[in-house]
C-alpha cells in the first residue's frame, strides 16, 4: 500500500506539471494572439518579421535621405549658406549733427582648394556605406534568428518524441495490466510498467517546458506569436553554392568604412583653415545735416589663419580611424574564412551522423517489432521489453535530432558565407 501511495503521489506531481505547462502555453498564446494573431511558418518569414522591428530598418530611409542631402550639399556653389548684413550708424546719441550711415551687404563663404571634390567623394562613400551597413545588420540579425529558429525546431522534436514515448509507455502499461489480471505476469511487472509511464510523463513535461522557453525566445524577436503547429520542412535551407559568397556583407561593410575614413581624412586635410568669405556691400552716408548722401560699394575678402595644431589633431584622428578599420578588416576576413571552413566540416559530419542515425533507427524499429511479438508470446520478459522500447525511442529521437542538426549546420554554413535565410 505504501508503494502504491508513493507511486500515486509521484504520478499526481507529474500530471500537475503537465497541466501547468499546458495552462502556461495556452495563456501565453491567448495573450499574444490578442495583440497580433498570426502564424509564421518558415525561417524566412520569421527573419523578415524580426527585421521590420529592428531600429536599423526603421531609420533606413532617414539615413538614405541624410546621405543624399550631403551629396547635394557638395554640389552647391558655396560650402555654407551666404549671410545677409544690415548696419546703420548715426550720431544722435552723441552730437546729433546729422551724420548718417546705412550699409547693406552679403557675405559668401568660399570653397577651399580641393574641399569641394573631397566633400563630393565623401558623400558618395557615405551613400554606399548606408546600404552596406544595412546588409551587414541584416546578416547579424539572421544569426540570432537562425539560432532561435533551430532551437525551437529542436525543442519541438524533443517534445513530440517525449509525447510519443509517453503514449507508448501507457499502451505497454495497459497491456501489462491486462496480462497481470489474467495471471500471465506478476505485479512487479505492472509496477515496472507504471514506473516507466511516470518517467515518460516527467520527460514529456520537461520537454514541453523547454518548448515554451524556445518559443518565447522566438516570439521576442518577431513580436508576435509563432504557431506551435506550423509545419516543419525537413529540407531546411538549401545547400549554399560557393560562388554566392563573392562579397561577404561584413567585409563589404568594413571596406566601405575604410573608404569613408580615408575620404574623411582627405577632406579634413583640405580644411587647414576656416573657409574664406567674400563680402559685397553698398553704403549710403552723409557727414552732417544738410549734406547730400553719398553711395559707395564695398568688395572684400576675409581669409582666416591656418588651423595649426587643431587641424593636425583632426587629421591624425581621421587617419587613426582609417588604420583601425583596415586592421579590423584583416581580422574579420581571417575569422570569416575560419568560420566557413568549420561550417563546411560540420555539415559533412552532420550528414554522416544522420546516415548513421537512420540506420540505427531502422534496426531499432525492427528489433522493437521482434521483441514486441515475442513479449506477447511470453518469450521475452518485461525488463528486456522495456529496454528495447527505450533503445527504439532513443534511436528515433537521435534520428529526428540528426535531421535538425544537419539543417542547423547548413544554416550556419550559409550564415558564414553571408547568405540570408531562405
């Protein structure tokens, strides 16, 4: 009786965990579906949905407009907008002898030698850099989405296999119970079968909780509910073609950063002083009351002194930025090459593992059929039957996970080549 009470208590705990897990998933689904009831069924759709929520995507149009405005500014006649001046002088506060003077003029900044060309080159580099940085940001997001996606797929496989194992254990326990009542098996066999059911239910609850966590991580990227029952494509992403990786987005981004840094240094080197200014003004004046007003025209130019140490500091800072990015580019290329080689090796290893797992699962299923038949005929004891069942379930789980591992390896290979999800 005590043994039955302990077993019943354990079963109640396991069932409580399963019920709580199901209640959590239902509550989460209802809460999220109220905000955005949708179903995302593919990796590409998840990625595009996640990208629309990224700050880079929302600020893209503004960055493009800023870069294009900078290019237009480099094509103007003047580096800065002209300024308008109005001055008036009189001696009313002093002698009030009638002296009057009014001046109206325009001050126009002038381009320094080479500044206009350098500004245009920098603007074109910034336009290109905006697009390259966009592609690099999408690739970085793709890495996060791929990890979350395949973790979710792996959790789905584990949860499905755990449910299947629990169902098989229950069917076996029911068969053992009938044969125990008929006197074909001992009660100790029934206890072992019920213990296997409890263990399977505990594993199913654990797998269901892991699935809820993986799903929550995926939903955090998309901001909406991903349907748990969405179909899984065993093919995953297509195997990459090596010539598709001619220009890696991360390398292209750094190359454009180098171009921007170099041209920034070139522009700063031309700005060794503030821009000179051309002044054109007209003046109307009289010396005393009763005299006639005279009209004069003023044309002048203001040339500031050189920047000196301040200018040298700006040039050195820009050159240091260019050198730093160039060094980073070398390291990034080496890292990308290593990632590509490692990813290709993992794909080949995953193919071998999948082939072995498939052969093992096939043999385990055949063995399960043999021992299931012999157990019904009374030629095999229950411990052997339970061991064969556990081995078959483990082989099927390993086969299913091997398929996910191969798809994950291919996805990681595409990531190392700079390819977005498909």
